């Protein structure tokens, strides 16, 4: 059974930081591309950051320079370090694992940026 379990969300003030984690089980983690998506109320889900099996990363323009995605293959975990958070970063953040036709999602974790 495949599971992606996110953690680390919460309430933070503008300018603050959070670190999201996504622990995977039931997959050969090392071969999967791992992604973080987010969905704000009334908006479509968008890709925030991606890291492939080789460790190459990509970011949405809106988070470049503020967010960092990383992975620990030994722990089967992907991280999203979020710094300099803004009101517009408020969303449910989802972990996603992709390999070929296989596509798995976590349940999401809420990030709220508010003063």
C-alpha cells in the first residue's frame, strides 16, 4: 500500500519559515520524481517545486529564492523548506510522487500565513 504522509504545516506570520516533510512508503522511492503542489481556496492546484531521481530541482517563479526542495532517499522523505513566507503562500500543500504512469498523492497539509 502506497502512502505519502505530509507534516509540518501550520500558522506562520509573514516573513516566517516552515519546513514541510513528506514520508513515503510502499514505493521504490529512489526512482520517483517528488513534487510539492499547493492549492489555495478558489484556485487550481499548482506545482510549487520538483526534484527528480537525480536530485535536479525546479521551482515555480513565485517561490524561487524562497523555497528549497530536497530529498533523503535513505529516509524516503522529501522536504520543502519555505522561507520569507507571504500571505499568498497560504494553501493546502500536497506531496506527489511520479514515475512513468504511477502517480501518488498525499492528503495535504495546511499552511496559513497570517498576521
